[in-house]
C-alpha cells in the first residue's frame, strides 16, 4: 500500500458487527435460550468453523451457498511445516453452512465417547455465501438442538421440540406465534398415491416448500415443468391446502389414507404425526401455539419425517423464525448404521435483525452497569473504590468514574449509557459514612448510610 492511501475499514458485505446495546440483547437472548435448552437436558458442544467439503456435501447437500476454501491453509513459506503436519495440501475445505451436518460428523468422530440418545445444543456462528441483503447475512449465529440415537429414536423427542420452541418464545415475549408441524412421509406418501415417480418426488417437495414465497400459480407451473400433469398438480395444491383444527386435519388425512391407492407411507406419516401431536399436548403446549400445515416440507434433503416451521403471527413476512425436523440417515452416512435424529434451529442473528426492525424487540442499554459512583474529589477515590466493590459484592453492576469533571457532566454520561442511579459522596458524606443516591429517571435524590446502600439500590432496582 502506497503511503497516504486510505484503508477501507468498512465491514465486508454480509458480515455483521454489533454495537454494545445490540450485543447485550444477543447475549440476553442467548442466556434465555441456553436455560431452556439445559432444562430439557441438552448439553453444549462446539465443532470447527471449517469442515472438509465432502463432509458438508454429505447426503446430497451440494451447498449452493457454501463458502469454499482450498487448502493449504498455511502459506507457501511454511511448506515444510505443512508437510510435517501430515496435510496433503489438496483437501477441499469450506466454512460450515449449518450445524446439523457437522454434528453428524462430530458424532462419527466421537462415537465411543458419547452416551446415546445424545442430546446437544450449539450456539455457534455459521457461514453462507448468499447475496447479502436486508435481514440476510453471510455470517450469523444459529442456536441448535438435536437428539440422535442409535437404531431407534422415540417420536416423543419430536414432540419435545414444539414445547421447547414455545418456552423460548414465550420467555422472550415476542407476541403470538404458531408452530406449523408436518411429516415428510405424509407428503411423499401422497405423491406416491398419485402415481408420481420416485425420482420426481424430491423436486416436488422442494417446489411445495416454496409455496409461501412463489404462490399457488407458480407452484403449479413448476410442478408441470417437472413432468407432473395438470390434474396431479391440482390435487397436490388441494392436498397441501387442507386446513382446520388439528384433529380435523388428522381425520381428513386418515380418510385419504383409507381411500387412495398405495398409501402405506402416507398412513405411516399420519400415524407418526398423530403420535407427535399427542406428545405435544401432553407436554402442555397450548392448542393456539401449534397446527398441522401440509405445505411445510423443509427444503434440505436429509429430513425424512417430522418437520417444523414457526411463524410470528401478524408478521408473517418475516418468514420462519425457528425450523427443523427429523432425519434418519444423515449420521449413518458417515458410519454405515442407522442413527436417527431430530432437531430445531433458531437463526438468532437474522431473528434479532428482523425483530428490531419490526419494533418487536428493543436493544438494551449500552452498558450492563446499574450504578455510577461519581467522582466528587480525587482525594476520596479510596472511598469510591471501596463503595464500588461493596456494591459489586452485593451483585450490583457498577461503573466508578475515575475522571474528575463537573457533576452535571457525570450525570449526563451516566444517563447516556442507560445507568439509572448515581452514588454521590463528598467530604461531608464520607465523614458521616453516608451517600446521596440520585435516580436519574425521576430526579429523586435520597440520603443513605453506606452500610445500607446496597440494600437500598437493590430495593429501587426491583
């Protein structure tokens, strides 16, 4: 770089960074999510940001949005070090685009160290090489849970997922939401009953999954482009539009399964769906929090059974705010054995961006401090430090102002950071072992003995 050239220090497109008030909101939400995950016995793990490309492309995930990188990671002038490490320098690598495929590889790598069913949560950053735009990022944090078993996995784990989603979103208090539940076997079985060929079903599911984005007319067109007849396309549209109360939808599905040809898989899907719904109810999830939506398919190839998407009512344009489902073969592709799993994912970075823009969430104060101990005079700094530590030991977050400046300016600084209370100690107060406690929101100022200060601050904060 030539002398005098300016460095472009703007963030790369699609890679977010947060102001303190935004980051504090993220950490607050992460803490809520973590507490709910752990209340159901999920344990944390971490996987590498970089995986072998062949891992990420397992089970047909060609990864249109994968951000690629080709080894060697080490530069040419460290060739000897690379060779010594055993790296070939020719293995394709990429940044992980989700956390489910890396989980499958993680289980394969640690199979003999884990206890099954293995229930884990992960709240890591993932990367997608998609076009950056409003609410869409190339780097974002996902909060995932999955349960994986060897050979068999109870459908009650599928039922737990809506219960967990409900607890999280009720704790965040984002308003009314609806968990839309389906089963891919129901869709696949219905397509088979229409005589649609096995090799066409995958693309049909992908088209149906795009219904909300492209509309009914475009779904029909796309189905016909795949070789589906106009009559079959119309029947698919009529099928995925079946709605009503949960029990009404189940009854309609059972009736179809009894009256259509080749409905073994459809019947299995309906039975699984009914089992999951019964479990959801037994877990105490309110009826207005979930429904059966036959248009929910989830685009990823590895889903085989239950699938979920969650919509914020009144803000449907935000799209799904939490999604997931069951997969039977994803882990087994690495191990050659049946290892079914089920999971959900919250794209937290995207969710925060959307909810802030919609005014559903607000950022937190720029600092976690609840109290500022102001600096009245330099010779009293030992007292300010002792008082600050006393408050911290009582569980109160404190900023001690080390810089001497006019009292009004110190109040302004506290207020700008969202700090509600200021502790004021001058010579007279120090001599009497007292302080003045000023509430910047109300303007009220009271005199408090230093020994009672922590208790009084806690009382006012409650």
